[in-house]
DNA sequence: TATATTTAAGACAATTAACTCTTAAATAAG
DNA sequence: CTTATTTAAGAGTTAATTGTCTTAAATATA
C-alpha cells in the first residue's frame, strides 16, 4: 500500500474539514460518523496533525477540530509527511541505506522520477483548492459515496 | 513504504539470480548470506515465486533455486504482483472501494497517472536485462555495497 | 456550581507483517 | 545403504499497525 491507513484517514478528514467554514469547529464524532472511521483512531491521527499545527482543537461542548491557516494552505503531501513521515520520499525503492547517485541500485534513477510523480500528485494543490474542486465535481470521500458536500 | 519488505527481498533475490547462469541452482543459504536477508524468511518468499513458476527449485546437495525462462523474461512488476498482490495497481489511493471514473475521489485522475508511472518503472525491462545493466554499471544490491557482480 | 459534551492521553487488544525454528522430504555422494 | 545437504511446510514468535476502551481535562450551558 502506498499510504498507511492512518494516513488515508487523515487525508480524508483533512479534505472534509477543508470543505467546512474557516471558523467552525467540527466535532471528531461527526467526522468519524460521516467518513465511517473509528472515532478513537481518528482522534489519534488528528492529534498528530494538531501537534504540527496543521489543525487546531477546542474542547468542550461546541468543541471540535478545524484547519489552521497553515493547514488550509497545506498540500496533501504535508499531511502525508506529518502522518507517515518523509521516508517514502527519501528512501531507496529497494530499501538499501547506501543507495545514491554515487552507488545506485538498479531502480535508483527511475525511482527518482516515479517518486517525483507521487510527490507531484500530492502537492499539486492546497487543501482549500481540493475542497473547492470537490464541491464542484462532487468527488467521492466515502466507500458508499454517501458523502454530501455542502 | 511503496513495497513490503518481503517484496523488496524478493526483488533483490530475483535480480541476484538473474545475474547467474541459466542452468546453475543457487542455494538459498548463499543468497541469504550474500544479500544479508534472513535465510528462512527468504525461503518463504522464494517459495511463492516458485509456486508461480517464476523460479524453480531443486532439493538436496547441489540443490537451490534458479529463474525459469518465464522468470528471466519477467519484469519486476511480475515479481511485485506475485509477492504483494495487484492491489497497489488496482486500488483507490484513498482506499475507497467504490472509487472509479464514474464517481472519483479527489485523487482519482492523478493517481491513475502516478500509478502508471510506478508500473512503468517496474515493467520497463526484464530481469535478464536488469542483470545485464547491473553487471555493466555495477549497481548496488546490498546496504554496504559489498555485492560483486560476476 | 453542577452537568453534559468534547478533546487529550495512555493503556489495552486485535490483526497483520516480519522473522525464527523444527521436522519432513528429496537427493547427491561416500 | 547411510550420511550430509538442501528445499518444503508449517508452527511459533516478535514487532508494527490498527483499533478499542477508560479516565482526565477543558468548557459551554443551565
């Protein structure tokens, strides 16, 4: 799998939040229900993102999570790196520690291109822009397609 | 990680075998020693590849593993699919079962391109050709670069 | 102030991936 | 035929990921 489950959940939640108003705090319970992700598991993932100040939280009734300005301007790549770490974009495709242009593995050169393609896919647009396009095109954000962009 | 550890070990062993003569059976012990991979673990992985007739084995003294003709003509993609399965090349990047061109997720279109790039990297050349290039360019096949193409 | 709601934090459990060990079967060589 | 070598098969272990549960802290509202 390209991205871990934690990461995929985090990306879906990020896009969901980006579709909401700047100010509003969205409760994790609502998000986990709408996106069909385990509540406690999602809570953990979002804590990582708030720790990186891509999101901010507020406790108590009316509390929840929202994207920070940094988060709205962030790309999916920023979210991926915050959750899965940068290894996918730094490591050798064959897992060889010493691999580099000086002593490349058989995949080294083409992996650099492919990796750039993955990176490009994830950093082409910001979360705000993804949400805008999401609303326009009614992109899928759930398995059963029941999600409604508002 | 793009590929599982099993898969990466399998690819390195495949390339190693491709660098050897067609006829010779190479013992798993030799391979695991040279490539610094756990013997029993590597055995398991190679059993998957022999089950797919990408390799063939021979028991007893002078026994070992070698690539079949099919295996020599196979690409890394064939090896990856034999070990990790085809999911990386069939599934939605956000893990959404219903995702498709009819009801795409926000990443759907760009993931199709990116996936093609990964697939292209893995199927550009056959194992025989990789081994030939490996010998010419002395590509790395180990962490410490100690591997010697003969 | 008391209560209900919500995130924070961390322990705990289940599942999967990664790795190890043991025994059996095949076979070459003495 | 006996022994040593090697793969096959499967059980068992460890580690990482994924998912659950409980308690504490913050805070809105009555």
